[in-house]
C-alpha cells in the first residue's frame, strides 16, 4: 500500500536520491531547473508517495510566471517533477501524485498549473499544449511538451517568457532544492 502525504514529511536527501534515480544525476541541466532557479517548492501543493517509510514517489509544485512582451506578469504553478522509483513505475503512483497536486492547486485556488511532459500521459488530466504555443522558456524545449491545465473562464496571454516567481503569498514554501 502506498500513502500520499505532504512532501514536507520527507528528508530533502531522500527526495534528491529519488529524483536522481528517476531522472539521472544529470537532471539539473534540464530547462525545467531554470524555471525553478532561486525559489522554493510550494509545500501546500507538493506530495510524497510512501510505501511504509520508504519514499517511492514525489511531486513538487513551484511558483513561476509568464512575462508578456508588454511586461505583464501572470502567475503560474509549475507542476513537476513527478518522480517515481523506477522499480515501482507503471503502478499508478505517478497518476495518484499528479491528481493530488491538481486537487491541491484547485483547493488553494493557486495559479494554473504548467508542466513540461509527455502530452499523451498528461493529457488524461486535461493538460494541453495549444494555449502555450506562443510561450518561450529559458532553455531548449519541445513546444508540444509545454502543457497547461486550463482554468475554465480564464484567458491567458498568447505570448511571453516563463520563468521563476520569487513570491507566492498565502503558501508555505518547501525546501530549496539544488
């Protein structure tokens, strides 16, 4: 049995080991890390999957923003990474973590979630690439993998640069990860 609990209950070193196992020790070179540079993950929106007392999965959410060509800053929430111990992948842990993060984002009325990921996998949760077609990131990325979970009735700018957002009022921060 795997329990989904707040990520703050897990030692940062255990999270780092899981992320290394899931994504490799070279993961820090990915563009997603540039989006999280200098900010802490959002504790209220981040979760751990524990099998007994063993960390087998995690999801972190981060404060980011889209800055339009006109200088408007639109808050967003970066959902990810969603990490699962390679020995436990394909058991639904990633789905449960993603659903937990989405539910928390909605419950806290946090800014819309954005992620860099597989459209076929994240499409099942409602993530789509169409709204982000004119958005850019501070590093290489495949545009079809920049996915947003739209908020009904909310129209977002069609162009801009996504980057870290230093403040997220009303939310507890987690631990800054390297």
